[in-house]
C-alpha cells in the first residue's frame, strides 16, 4: 500500500448538508477498496488563487489515506464527474506505507489535540514569556558592548546606527572608502587604455 493525500475543493455555495455526500462518497471509496483513511482535514472556505468556474472562493478538504492506485483512480473519477467538486489533486506521500505506524501517528495526533484544552497550560507559558522580555531588552545592550571592543573597521558598521558620538567617527573612516573606489577605477582605466 501507498500513502496518498488528496485535496478536494468543493463549491463554497453548498451548505454543510449538501457537502456531506461528497465527503461520504470519498470515505466510502477508500473503505470499499480496502484502504485506510488516516486524517480528514476540513480547511473550510478559502480564497482561490484564480477563479474556477466563476467562483473566487472554495471549500477545501484534505484526505490523508493509504491505498492502492485503484483508490486514487476512483476518487479522481468521482471528482471529475461531480459538479460540486471544483478541483482536486492527489499527491503520493510515501511509496511504502506501514499502516501500524500511521495508526500510531493518528493516535498521537488525537492525544495532542486533547491536551491543549487544559486552561492552566497557557497561563504557565505566559509567565516565562514575560520573564523572557526583560532578557531580550538586555541582549541588544550586551551586543553593543562587544562591538566597541572590536577593530576600527567593525566599529563603523554599528556606529552608523549608534549614538551621535559614534556618527562622528564614520566621517573619519570615509576617506579609506574612496581609496578603495579609486583602486577599483584604476583597473578600469587601464582596461580602457589597453583598448
């Protein structure tokens, strides 16, 4: 068996009751062909990159499943025929899918989905975030001190964004820059002379 991912874009004007038969048909095709449906991600209505059948929006649903090529062929055949489906795309995720590992992934994902519902955990994460903010304020000051102890060439770079005293120093360092530019122009003059 292989692992596939199919994304189907359904007409956004359909109600939830009208959308359900499309989703049920895909689920049935996977079950009939001895496939394993790992996930169904209901992304909801989103803006399309370009209009499809004069629609600017579409209802996205992602199916993550294991099966054979026959499953993919049947899902795509159904999607081509059904007018409620605007677009579809199937991608091969894994050539050799181990269903036991996938079942473990599904179980782990479901357990993670249950854990964040506890209200105490966000309160705990907010306190360390508040403590981290003062440390972030100290960090730029600490970074500025090592810049002053570096060589004069390195001082000019932080000095441009630094204090007014530091801005006076770049004017002293500007003459070496034209010297570099003059050196660059000298080879071009010699090239012109050669021609």
